[in-house]
């Protein structure tokens, strides 16, 4: 049945063009046998009558025109899955590379998956405690969310992702997350950091790793996140586990995609990336969430929460990769170089960071009643402190009012006490919130406008009518003088 | 209806030969699985077909059959409360049939064939009378909120009513009447099919002059949209486009809402699906879902169907408009639609225009928005209906020079510019007041004068000029500091702050604040402007600035948003309070001078 072809006509970049092919189908898996006997795999990108364009995952080095054999396998790239994949290490195409036994497949799954019916989804709203204040307090992660980390070269995104993987729990639920980790084009050292971290914390038995390093074949990267998410879907929706997927680094993935696009001489979109980058990324990011059961009203056990990591070229948020990602994911955690330089870990810049699913995941019964109010107040107060800081640069600190100074103080402490924490510090949500309230005691109570009176009375530390900004005591907190000077 | 063979597959585009009888924009069934596609280009006997489902596994030699029909959807009772994909397949039925994932080759009717509707005929109809397209045959109570009017569809010809409709329960396929046009007797059913790319016919267009009240203060007061108007919301990610669209879907006073989630997040559609049945319409006390149709083609669903989804949405909206309703289409996001066009254009190897978008992008966008309007519908009744279109745009990096934004601004009348700086400060809705605009102020002024207040326009202009002035002053403060401003300028800053924080800022999550009626909006703004005028004249009378900045009345203004809709007298109290307080200070300062 399977015919072998030796009709390669052209080879360019990662692509080969075959002629006189009888029957090939779009996206079909292809096996290539080099003159040396080496086997590689590829995928059909286009069929035009008897001409077939194939992308070789492991690259075309060593492929020749005369004697390389090509077989069409009549199916798309599949991943063998069974509960035994936990604790194992695979390459970017899903073959084991850890000297362990072969996986005896319980099922073979097409790595491209199928789109989830939006009607079959359940809206994510279970709070995940990562133990990191800047995430839990202000940009809360919930189970089933896709929340990327936007980073830059040299910033500690790996440390942060590993810390999240280590500490993430759903309060009140015993079972820890299973972790699916996909490395795309990262260095050996970075990958090793994660592996060692998983081993040291004893997490390895609930981790599945897919590793494509910087020196591994570039095009293989296109399959890596899909293989990883297929494994995640199996663990989550067939085995009922709660899965945390870490994909790093998506920028390398997109570059591989661009390489193929350029080799195909497609009309490029922004910065040479293909016009379908958005669609392509969405087929990765949208593979997260919670599902209904097979029947109406049932809930399927298990969930997929995604933390993709991507480095923004030149720290530019408007670069196509972070830009398109931000339009698909449910928020973003942005790391900031200036905070990093100040020695603050994790250097999360909370202002442009966002969790779109926060509001339904927090509050009474989930975290605490005052959480939403407090988060909004911290956002606006910290934004205000940044504004004051700018003003102080132009006009000098002497020109600041007392209220302005109180905001400056809040801003500094916010970075120092709230954002900064140790790499192994695991704060409960109560601890995070109480640090937040401590910060608010720096500013005059009249400036706390986003929190209802009830919560201020209940949670603001110290005296109820305290005027901590250093203003003259006894003045009515509602008076307009500070608010007037807020203009800048 | 010739059968051809596939010769090429490239992503969602396939080419088939032997398609001699094919017509442009005809629907074709591809391969044994009968995947749905649409012919978008013809070269000799070769047809280029965009396929609305995943094409993996297709190869040359497989069969392609034309259906002879343009891409059409079914219009009839049962549309409301539905959730469809881009080509009107009900997602709940797909779920019942295929489980959690959308598989291929599912052929499901847009309207349920088994569901029965209680039909009440129009009592004035007589057999033998002449009847025209658009004339009313009867009614079906589709949901508690909406009476579905059954009319002679524009797919038929008018003529003599030979068999008049009778009361009873019918499925959408049952024949309810017969109309004789010339020699031909036509069966009239409760549903008909309409090609989505063709605007439905109307008698004529009218100028829109009634506002679409959304309950969102920054929109209704500063940048209103008329019923039958068009608006766009561009903004970078995270600026709150979707929240604005959701708020409009929830609160705007249209009779029917069609929400098109075009290439957006799956969870967002789930949110709408879970929330709308629980949300109660303040005007009617019924779940909002009863007036809503959802079209969900999320980003990971096939790209060609995404291109079709906005047309599916607007065609359903036109159908309800033809019944004489006020309908609003919310399309989120038209950028994804444009990108789908770009992707197909690239596969067709067309010469690209700006940013790789096809050169026909602006005309497609214009065609889409021009399907909005206030119209006189077909039919003897002369019903009026409106169709408002609000499209979100997601420009890369929030850059407004993006071709989709520019092509959209050319045709829409209202521009709500979302600014990420406002979003960082968690000022929502993050609609920038200095860059946004509405061209409907003149059209709406008469309505506002009569229905809200004669002082409407004046108050709005006063508020806008304060905000404008604040913008200029802020620049100045940045350079020279606050102290160098005159007292009058300080008052401007103070008032502008009230406008921003106490009027424009509105919480979508607060029960009272989420929706504000026009009257309350006006009273809020009027109060702020009154305060401003009073302070200005007090400055003239040498009242010290400090006293004015510390007015107790400002506290009342900060709490205006929480005043309930039935307690409008509280505004009188606040306004009196302002006058009294300032009069007191003025008296003091006169004494000092004396």
C-alpha cells in the first residue's frame, strides 16, 4: 500500500518538492529515508496535482535529489499517550529521549487536535494560588486560563515560570497540578534549570517534558507545543487531572514558522511573519480551559491552564508576537527591565499586566470579599505614584505636595514589599492581601476611593481615621485640598 | 451542479477542475465528507474554493460538487437564544452530536425542524387580496420578549393570496399560505433562505435621529450613536474592547442584539453564554438572552468560516430589522475578519495592498457598515426598522494607522478610541475623551432637547470644553508646576477631575453604576457644570481658592453615581447645597472687603 517515492525535484530550506506523486493529502505525515539510512519525518504543506510540498521537521541537511526515499503514511503526526508518559522526557516530535522504555500507547492522538466547541466550555473561575503577590493579588490566575509571561532577554522568566509550577495550588484542593513542559529552542542550561527544579522538588513523577533545544532542528519546534498540548489534553480530559502547561519560548516557535513561510515565498505580514500567525497561535493558546461532560449539565474532570513564556524582541510589546498573543490570551504578566535592574524579583510590572479572568475568580468564597476593591485601589495608587515620580523628575521633589510624597512612599514600598519576594517564598493569599492593606496605610484615607467604606473600616490597619500621609492631624479626610493637588 | 475533482490543496483553499457549471460564490461540497466551501474564483473549468472546515487529509482526485446555491442561512422563528458558528450551524447541536470538540462534515440545519410554534394569522387578510413582499402574514411569539413577524419573504414574488394562513402550531417547514404570482403558485413557509453576502431589500433609507441608549455615560452623553448608526471601537489588547461590546450587548435599548464573536477567545463566548441567560433586562424583566443571537467563530475555528461569520450576523440582524425592530450588531473583532480576508487573498496569490491586506479591503468594510441604517421596510405597512452596527477593531500595537482602522473610520460616524493608559489606571470604560468623536450630535439634538432636557447640548459642550482645557493645562503643569496656574485654571482642573472620575468612569461590575438612564446622566453632568460655574463666579468675587477646593458639596458629587434612578430629587439637594455653600463664602469675602 505505501509507495516509496524517489522523485524529489527541489530542496529549499526546510522544504522539499516531490513530483509524480500519486496520492498525497494535505497535512499528511511523511517519512523520509536519507541515503545514510537516517529516518526523518515531515508534513505535507501543499498538494498541487502530482506535485507535493513537504516540510521536513529535522531539516534538509543531507537530503539529496537522486536517492532519498519518501513515504506517505496516510495519517497526520500522532502522539502515543498512556498514563506512563508522566515522568518521561520526549523530543519535540514526541519520541522518548530519556532511555526509558517505549510508551505502549493507550491511544494515538493527532497532535493538531480539534477546536473546542465554545458551547462545551465552562468558564474558568477557580482561583489558583501561585504564592506570588504580584500575580495572586493583582493579576490573578484561575484554573483553565491561558496567562502568558511577556519577558525580555536576560530577565528571570524561567525562574518565575518554575516558581509558579512549584507553588501553584488551588486552596482547598489536595491534588497537585500535573505539569506538561514544552521547551522550544531554549538553551540546554535553561532546560536543565527546569529539569533540575522538578527533580529537586520531587515533582518529576507528575511532569511530562517535551524538549527541543536551541541546537535541535528548528522546524521540529512547530510540532512541539502541539505534541505537548496533546499530552496535556489526554491527561486533563481523559485522565481527569488538572494540568499546568508551560511553553517556553514562543518567540522561537514563531521564528520557525516564519522560516517555513519565507521558504514558501508567501506574502509576509508584519516584520516578515506570516499573515496567518494569529490563527496559528490561536490553535495553540485556545487549547486550554475546562469542559462540560459528554452530556449537558455535566462537568468533565480535569483542566488545562497554560503559561506560555515569550521574550519580546527589544522589550517591545507591540512586536507582532506579543501583540498577537495578547489578543488571544486572557491577559499577560509583563516583566520589566528597570525593576530587574533595581534587583527586584520577580520583576513584574503590574500596570500593563492583566488577568482578564480575575474578577470572576476572586472575592467572597474564592479569595476574600475585599480582594477586588483592594486590587483596583493598588493599581490606581501605584499608577499615581509613577505619575508623581515623573513629576518629581521634572520639577524636583521640593515641588511635591505632602500627598504626592505619600504616594511616592507607597510606590517604593509597593515594589519593595509587595512585588519583591524570595524565589522560594510562597505567600498565602491572606498574606498578600494584608501586605496590600499595609501599603494603603501610607496614603491619606481620603485618597482610598476604590474601596467601599465597609472594607476600609474592617481591613485598613491602625486607627480608622488615621491620616498617615503626614497631613495636619484633625483635618477632615474628605476635604478637597489633596485631591486638588493631584492634578499633574 | 457539476462534479469536479480536487487538483490542489493549500490550507483552507482548494482548487478543483471540471467545474464547468460553477458560479461565483456558489457553495460546494468538498470530498466524501461533504465539507462546506464557497467558490471565490473561477479560471476556465477550475474553481478556487475556500473551505469552511479543516482541510487536512484532503488530496487531489477527491470529488467536489456544486450546490447551485450561494452561501445562505435560514431565517425564521427559532433564531433568538441560539448560538451559531460562522455558517449558522448551532453549536449546541454540534455539542450534542460530536461532544466537546468540533469535528468535520457535520451538517446541521440552522433552524430546528421539529420545533413547533404557535402561529397567529393577521386577521385582516382575505383570500383573493393582493399581497406584496414584506406584507405581514401573522405572528409567532418567539420568546417572551420578541414577537416574530412572519412576512412574505423577498425570495418570493408578490401576487394574489390564494390560501390565507390559519391559526395553529407549525414547524418552520409547514406551508402556511399560498400566493399566486402570474401562473405560478408559491408556497409560503415560516422560514426562508437568504444569501448572506446580499443585503436584504428595503423600501428606502432614512436619516437616523434617535439615540441608541446604552446606559454608558461616556457614550450616551459625549459620543452617542444613533439607532441605525455605525460605530467603531479600536484599541490595543487589554484596553477593554470586549467589555465595552459586552456592556452594549447587555444594556443598549435595541430590541434585538446580534453578537458576533469573530476570531476571539473561546472563554469569552462561554462567558456571554453563561451570563446572558442570568442577566435580566431592566426594561422588561426578562433574561437578556431572549433578545440575543450569538455567532461564535473563535480564533481556533476554521479561518474561512470566520470571514463568513460577520455576514451571517448582519443578515440575521437585517431580518429582524425587516420586522420593524431596532437591531444592533456587535462585531468583535472586525480585524480578525479582515485578517481572514488577507489569508485567503494570500493563498489566491493576489497582489497585496497595504500591510498585505487585499486591495478590496476598504470596499468590503464599507459594504459591511453600509448595511446599517434606519429604513422603511418592504411591505404595505411602511414599518420603520433600524440596524446599528458596532465593530471592534484590534490594530497591531494599538496603532491607529492600521489599514483596517483607517478603512473603518472612513465609513463609520462614531469613533470610540480606547486608550491603554486609561486602562492601566483602571479607568473604565477606557474611551479617550479627547480623541473620540460622534457625528450624530446634530441628528440627535432635537430628540435630546425634547426627551431629556432643553439644556442638553449646552451642558455637553460646556463639559467637553472643560476637558479640552484640562488637556492643555496638563501640558503646562508638567512644565511649570501646579502653583503657577491662575485660580480659574485650578477650578478647571478640579472640575475636569470630577467629570473624569465621577462621570466618565463607570463600573461595569457595580449594580447601580453599570447602567445610567439618560435623565440621570444629564443631571450628573448638569450638577458638575453648575458647580463649575458657581466656582468661577465665586473666584470673581474673590472667594479664596482653598475654600472652593474644599467645598463639602464635592463629596456629594463623588457619590452621584450611586444615586438610584428613582431618586432624582437628590440632585436638587446637591445643587442647592453647592449654591448655599458658595453663597456663604461669597458673603464672607464681601464682609472682608468691606
